[in-house]
């Protein structure tokens, strides 16, 4: 977690190979804690994945049901409605990136 004073924005990030559920849970816990201290905080969320899983998501594949939108956000397909669903934490989308 870090704060960018020039953008007045917090960055919360998690790095996981395939444990996306655990990563989203940890992101959620961190967001809740930050918002308790700074209710008006501007927050950006990122999930870093290893190259194999990032490339799989980027090519339209899935990792345990998780997918990545064309815009780079984490989500899934609701198979009943056939609609894309963004994974939201406190209304925030999660950007998926390749781990350095």
C-alpha cells in the first residue's frame, strides 16, 4: 500500500500466482481498514499475477473462474445471464497486471 501525494490517491496491491480469491479478500480487508481511517480516500486497486496466469487471462482464458476484461479489470462471466461482471470492492474495480 502506498500514497501518491501528487495524485492524492492510495494504491493498494496484492501479488498472487493463482490465489486470486485470497488476493481479493486481502484487498478488501485493506480497503476497509483504510476507509475507516480516511473515509474520503481515493483508492486504486491492483492485482499482480505471474506471467503464466496473466498471459492466460489476457488471451481470454480463465484462472479458477476469474477473467480479465479488455480494459484490464478482474471479473467473471455470469453464466446465467452471459454477462461480464466486474469484481468490485467498495465500488472499486481491480486492475490486473503482470508481476515484475
